[in-house]
C-alpha cells in the first residue's frame, strides 16, 4: 500500500507545484503584480514540508511512462478561453491536489505534511478570491471603500469644452499635486489622434502622482494608453463588448441617471456606477432630470457597487452629497472654470475633509 500512496503523493505534489507556477507567472509577467511573490513563497513552503525520505519515496514510486493519465486529454483541457479561465483552472488544479496530499499523507504517517498542506489549501481559496476579483479590489481601494474615510473622494472629470484656462496640462499637474482621488479624461469633440495624444499626456501625469486615470467612452484608447479604468455612458458599448477589448483586469464604470438604469448596469457587470445629475448642470448637452439627494440615497440603499455622484456639484453642496455615504463625488465646471483650478480643488477637499 505504501508504494501506491507515495505514487499518489508524487503525482499530486507535482500537480500542486505546476499549478502554482502558472499562477505565479500570470501575476509576475501578465499583471506585473507583487502577488507573484506570495505564490512563490507558497511554492517554497511546500518544499519545506518535504523531507529527504519523503522525496526519495515519491521519486521511487513514480511511473510516468505507464500512467494512464498521460494519454487522456479532455475537451476542457484543449483550450483556455482567456487569462481568467487559465488562472482559475490552475488554481482549482492546485486546490484539488492539495486535498489529495492532505488525505494521503495521513496514511503514511506524515501528519506534519498533512497539516501544512491543509493550511496551504485555505490560503489557495483566499488567493483565488483575490486574483479573480481583482477589479473589485482595485475599485474599492481607489474609492476608499475599505478605509476609515467618512467622506467621498474627489473625482475630477477633465473636459476641455468647460476649461477656461490657458494651460490645461499645467493645471492638471497642479490639481494632481494638490490632491484628487481619481481623474477622468472626457472629450466629446476633436479627432481620435488628439484624444489619444491628450490621454497619453494626462496618463503620464496621473502615474507621476499615483492617481487612477479613467478614460471616458473609448475602450480602444483606454487600452492604448494603459488606463486604469474605462467609463462608459448609457449610449456607449455594452460592457461585455468593451470587456473583450480592455481585458479582464480593467474596471469598467457605467453612467446611470435613474435607479432602473443603475440596476441594469449592475446586472450588465459594471464595476462601479456614475449617478446623476444630482443637481442641474450645463455640463451635458442633453441633461437628464435631476435625481437629487433623495434619488441618490435611494440608489445607494439598493446598489452595493461603489458610486460616483455627479452633476452640479461645487463647494456649496458637495459636503451634503458626500454625507450620504457615496464614496466619490465628481466635479467638472467647479474646477475647470475656476480662476485657479488647484486652489478650487483645495477648497473642495476641505469641504470633504479630504485625506
């Protein structure tokens, strides 16, 4: 019996390490994510659980040339739809192998290995949730949803149509230096080339100040400039279509103007919602009806996604909007038409008790 148990242990130790290596390379080379280090540590933890006697017994029991599994190849193994599918397959592979090792190690008096692999198995469950829910984690972090903040982050929408200054890039640098939570580039007119060039310049500034950069309407340009977030309006692409362009790791938001639209966006797979106009605003060519604070509060009570409140917000009302508990409040004209945009950002931040 011992030889067969060691054969099972050998196969599943290999399967566990191989699955983890795929996950590690995904984190390191596809996502440039430091979670690769966490996976590498797990692989080394496995090695530390194996003594020389166990390694020798496993190697001696190996029968790779006659293993019937060598000749099986199911339809699900023949293709991986995308990176998340590949990632999930290898995480499941590692979890299943860990359970087999945990049980079989008990049969050959390796209780320390069994306990160690059990701990690792639960770590793998947590890792799966973290890696496959990356967009949720990013948005919650950027919106401050898991912090001790008691007021909304300032979300600046940059649209040249409403800019009254003379040097947009200098003013963007200044407001980033003063401190904003997120910055969105929105441009409804002009050429694609101009949209792209401006997006690249603003993206570089946002990176310098570690501020999440949002591209409005255009999934193609969001990809080209490596934006952090894509934001879509009601008349833009379906989220599923945009997701095929930007990939699985870029969060996508959707503008909504009623509770019905908000619930539809949730069902569609949005990662966060824009909601408004809270108050009357000229920042839209065809403005939707005001939703007011009551409409915002009703929507927040029905939707669990992070929300950006937008529409007619300035220093006279932004604090009351943030008091609803909305995680982000967006401004356009209040900053872009200010004599000194950075100074207005400072005022708005003080209204929000910005941290």
